[in-house]
């Protein structure tokens, strides 16, 4: 029993570390990374356009970074076993300061002083990008380390719960001859909730985010169950949705695709959409602008379809739209044309006016029994026909 109680206390501490330390710090580090990206986006936009409005984003990002850095220093310094994490954090801060000192600040001052020859300006942009790429490497290393720490905490919770479960049964076996009534009470109050909790943690670790979790048992177990349930809900959302656009991700899109094709009496219309010259947008204006373009295009697509249709991001700039119940490929093309026209309207972000277009491939599933991979391949081929036709077009391949 003492081992079981100690295990429960250990689990509670690890769940508290997750909820009070690691997850909030992970969120703050992500916010800090976005602040640095905002600075780089604003600075690069100013260099390329000379529009001082772009520096508003640079200043907001700098203010956010100045607020978060000392706050994260305090939290990481007080976190147990976080020396490596603290070192990676300081590496990121140092890389950001180097980029700002050697590229951002002097380049902004130079352009404010007067016009800069194009060749010199291009070199300044390249130099700044190279320094910021080193900062991105620090982003990735820091995020990977904290993700590893979170995974280790979850694994520790699992192992302690297993040990607590085994220890509980040993204790009950030893006491069975003398305290039958206590065994029944303890089994109901402790073993069953711990077993349910252990099943849930194992299921979540295996990718089953819909596994139910009970909230009964002693107060400590109930608190642990509530924390694990909250973690399960967060992981379930992360596992199904794309964080940039809010669309369902590739796995969820394909799951819905397979489910729709199981109905032998219903055709599924498919639109395979690709943003034209998206890499050029990222390379010219930075990933923050690219993400804003993706989010805007995604929102416009959702305006053109029904609530029970699916709009999912399946790749970097590739979006798949599923239209169950489509009567013909022509109807699917009509939806694609509405999306193409709306997507071509100007996008106003970060003081910029951006013009983007879509190449869209349209098709419908064949009846019966066609696979999602086969329908997608046909829609993908139609999309490349739209590219070859000059982009900003909808091409179709009839089923």
C-alpha cells in the first residue's frame, strides 16, 4: 500500500510538472519563436518595399521577445533537471541577438538613411536570411528538447501507474486472509480507477484519443484523471487539426475520405488545390506571411462549401476538398471555380497586398469500390493539367 501511495504521489508530481511547467513553457517558447519570426518578416518586408508600416510588425515582435525572454529565464532556472533545456534556450536567445545586431538593426538604419542600390539590397536580404536560418536551427533544437521532456514525463507516468497497479495487487493478496472488507473497499476506490487511468494513458500513447476516462476514486486519483483527460483532449485536437490553417490535417482528411467511399450509393467529388508560386511567397516575405496566406485561402475555401464537406490541408500548400454526394464532375468544377475566383482576390497582411492564385484539379469517385488513393491520383493529375494550362485554372478528369 505504501508503494502504491508513493506511486500516486509520484504520478501527481509528474502531472503537475507537465501542467504547471513543461506545457506552459512549451507554449511560451512557441510564442517567442513566433515573435522572432514576426521581427524577421517585418524587417524583410521593409527592406523589399521601403514601407515603414512593415516595421510595426518588427517592433511588436521585439516587444514580445523582450517580455518573454526574462520570464522564460526565471521559469527554466527554477525547473528541475532542465540544464540542457536552459542551455538550448540561451543558444536561441544568443542567435536572435546576433541576427538583430549584425543584420536587422543596421539594415533598417541603412535603408532609413537613403535608397540602397539593388545589388547591395539583395545581398543584405541574403545575409539576414542566412543569419536567421541559424536561429531557425535553434528553434528546432529547443522545441525538440522540450517535446522529449514532455514525452519522458508521460512515459514516467505510465511506468509508475503500472508499478502502482502491481504493488496494489501484491498488498491485497497479503492482506486477503484478514481484511476481506478492506480489500473490496480499496479495490473499488483505488485499483479500478488506477486501472482505468492506465488503460487510457496506454491508449493515448498508441494514438487512441477517444478512449474514455473515469473520474471516480480517491481525490488524488480523481485529480490525476482530470489532468490526463485534459491532456488527452489537447492531444486529440493536435492529432486531427492543422495548427496553421485550422483545417483538418492529412490523417483526418484521409480517414473521412475512406469513410465517404464506403457508401456504394454516393459519389464523392474531389478538388485537389495547390497555391501557385507559394515557395516564392515564403522565400520573398518569410514563413509568417506564407502562413497568413495559407490561413486566408483556407478560410475562403470554407466559405464556398457546405458544413458537411471536408477541407483538409494534406501538404505544404496542398489542400484537398471532399464533396460527398456530388452528382457530376461538372458540379465539382463549379465549386472549384467559385473557390478559384475568391482565392484570387487580394490578400492584405502585414502592410502588404498579395495576389495569389490556385491551380485546381477536379474529379469524382467511380462506383463502386474505388480507393481514395486512386481518386486522389486522378485529381492530382487534373491539377497538373491546370498548372500546364498557365495556372489560376480548374481542370477536370471525368470519372
